[in-house]
């Protein structure tokens, strides 16, 4: 795909991995629409991205099907169509065992990490078909294939996302729509209550995931890496 001039939507694009992806896309000439739940985060992100490329955005909670539909319609209205969908919005509760996890917490996790992706894909696919093809990239996690105690809801959402992505890939490939899911390991962001610091520079950086996205988009049309695993090359040794 020639990225220059293409229209891309990045959910959860106001910070962390999503912001890095949006920035990388804007720098190589894509027109980028971002969304996030917090109005102030969105404003700051748009101001920063405006310095590197063509951007727009709106507030959206991906747990709301109606909000997702409206954001995709707005992206199409502003940019004239959609070529790239990056499903990045996500959340999780970590260190909370099932007996202590509330129904609302479990529901919120699945509605954000799985239902939100479904809503975006459901409304994006007709837009991509109008453009005779495109690319959907879902940001998953190694937690989508490796279960951990205290992460049951997050594991469930990402295991589900991986299966959803593989089925979707087979559904739309004949329509010239590629689907890839990326499974990062530890990334140095604020996600899950973590705090970026120099002591965690061994972790992946948001820009590393953004680079994977750019590489996927620039790959020859005949090739489809349907799943990408990426992890820190040298994590600290376990004592």
C-alpha cells in the first residue's frame, strides 16, 4: 500500500501505542483520524500531531456502538473514505483475581477490547470495500495466548480478539482487505497503571509497535502476515 494520501482511523489514538501509530502514519503522509475517551487528551494529541501531518479526531468510547459508527462516518466525511483501520483502544485490570473481579470490570474489559473492535470492523468494512480494499490492524497482546493469574478478564478479551481477527481475515481477504493482529509483549507506557521510566527501557517502546504497523502497510500486496508477535529482545534475567 502506498500510504501517502491514505485515510486512517486509529482508536485509542491519544496516547501510548495509539498515539505513536498515529504519529508514524502522519509522518509518512497518511491522513489520520484519532479518537479517545478523554476530551483533554484528544486536544493535546491533535495539537501535537498537527505539527507532523494532516489529522482530525473526536471523542469516542468504543464500548458504544453508536459512537463508533458516528466516528467512522465523520472520518469518511472529512477524508472522503477509509483505507486503514487500527483498532488500538484497550484497557485491563491486572492483579485482580476472579473472585474479586466485579461483573462491571469484566464487562468493561470485554466491551472495550473485543466488542469495540467488532463495532469498528462492522462499520469500517463497507467503507473499505468502497475503496476496493484496505487494511485492518488489531492491536492484541501476548496475553491473548499466554494466560496469567490476576489477568482473567484481559486474557479472555485478547484470546477472543485473536480468534475474531483470524476469522475476519478469512472473511474479507477476497475483497482485498488485509487483516493482521499484533501481539506485543511488555511496552513502556502508562497502560494498566504502569509508569514509563528509564529503568524500563528494556521494554518495547510505543514507536516499535508503530514501526511494525508501517512495515505491514508497506509490504507487497501478495503477502499477508496475519499475526505478528513482538517482544523485548533482552528482558531482565529472573533470579
